[in-house]
């Protein structure tokens, strides 16, 4: 199998948490370049016609240029794997002991995202502040 040379992250451009995380990711040194494409956009539909694009609005989806598709905790681990400072963390999270922590982080992010999209004021445009 060919090595991964680029990852595409589908993100919800209308979600404050998604935008905050994208900005954070764009500032990180990478080992594998990340490309950001709005989920369910015409560009995403053209690049990846095989996807259920409505589902990509509900759950992070990461696509490798080698054909792999990652969602949920696996997608977050894959993105961390692409970052210079977090590759070792990704390897730890991908283990049987680490996977529950990755799942918990994804669930926490989903709750924050739902609150932000539902207008409950949990985020007010800067969800990253809620994460740490």
C-alpha cells in the first residue's frame, strides 16, 4: 500500500467548534498535509461522490489520498497522527487502552457542537475555549 501523503478533513463550516478546531489545526506543524473541505459542499460532492454527504455533517470524516475513509474516533486519531507534535499521542489513542479516551473526546466534542448549533449559548462562537 502506498504511504499517505495528504489527508482531507471534511468539516462543517457553519459550526463554531469545527471552525475553531480547523484554525487550531492550520497552525500546527504537520507530517502529512491537511486539506480542509466544507462537508456536503459542491466541492466535497465532486471530490468524493461515493460518500453519504449528509452524514459528513454529523460526524467528522477524514479521507486519505490512498483511499481510506475514517470517521468518528478513527478520524480524530488520524488527524492527530498527521501532526508533528501529536503523532505519539495518536499512536497511544489507537491502542485498546487509548481508544476509550478517543471515543470520550469525540462524544464531548459532539455535545459541545450540538449545544452550539442548537443555540443554547454553550459556545457563543469560541468553542475552543470550552475545550481547554
